[in-house]
């Protein structure tokens, strides 16, 4: 982790999809910074996130279900009597041909990447709006919201919706609740290995690490970002070129 993460002692953080990959790195970063962290996943992890001598509280929940999303946020708030940060991290989708993909597939992708953050944010807002210091919601988005790749029609549409949802909620819920978005590029996690472009096409010469997203979350949730609301922070090393660019100018993939 780079830089000073700040002090989150006494603050309560909830992270969807926080048991593995990017979400786990975000959970560990907040734990190391002193926060009380609650994470959820559809299955129980072999071990909960741990860092700085602290352990995250884990909840099994499928946040595509509105009731489950609400109950997860409630459980995080009830642990400490407040909720300071919600990170809507759960998301993703396998590649699928837009011409033949099933309606059920599309519904699941949109539910996970757009509707679930909406449900969790509504529940978080109910706690944050009246508490001292308000709160912060962070939505983990994707470069696909800006430049879709083949096989990502439903996912890209959902992520574009998440970006607009961020801006709409920032408009409606400020000043008590800040809402910001992170546009993540390719990340070196096991779930991103298939179909992920090589480091050679990223201007910074490497794929993102989960800790790169975690560091950005610490910044946006901290006091240094107190006037940042409705923003889209690019965490993509300069950008993943769109498919039309790669088709015209194929380059190194290693």
C-alpha cells in the first residue's frame, strides 16, 4: 500500500463482495487503517480479511436481492451504531455474445452491477444522512462504462448505469452523503485472468493490483477528499484501449 492511508479508527465500513479479489484488498486496507469492517459474499470465505491485527466481520448475502442488500448494510451499521463508508464492489460478468445471450443472463448481470449498488446505497443513506459527519459511498465501476469491449454488452450497459447512478445520488444526497465512482481498468485477480488484455496495452506498463483500487478508496473516503462528490476517478493506468483501437493497431500483449 502506498502513501499514508489516514486514520479510520472508530469508523464503520461495509464492503460488498469483500471476501476475495479487489473487495478483499479494500477490506484489508480499511482494517489496517483502523476501521471496523463488515464484508459480504455469496459464499463463506476460507478465512475472513485480516490486517493490522484486526479481522473483518463476514456476512453471507446475495446483494442482488433487495432484502439481502438491506440486511447486510443494517448488520454493518448495528455493529458500531453507525455507518461511515459503503463500498459497492460486488460485480463482474463472463463474456457473452449479445446476439444470443439469454434474458436471464442479462437480468443477473444488470442486477449485480447496477441494481445491487442501488439497493445497498439506499440502505446506507438511511443511516448516513442523520449521523454526525454524514457518510461516503464508493462505487467500483469499470472502463467498460466508457469503452465497451466485445462480449460485454450487458456488463458495459450496467456499469454505465452505475456511473450515472453515482452522479444522480451525489446530486440528491449531498451534503450529508458523498457518492463517488472509480473506473477500474484490468486488474490482476484470479477472476480477471480470462480475457484480460496484457500489460503491454496499458500506458503505465502493468495491470492494476487490487491494492491500487484499495488506495484510491482510502483517499476518496478520507478527509482529503471532503470536497469530492459525484466524481469519476480513473484507476486504470492511463486507460485500456477500446477494441476498435486494438483492431486497427495490434500491439504487444505481454
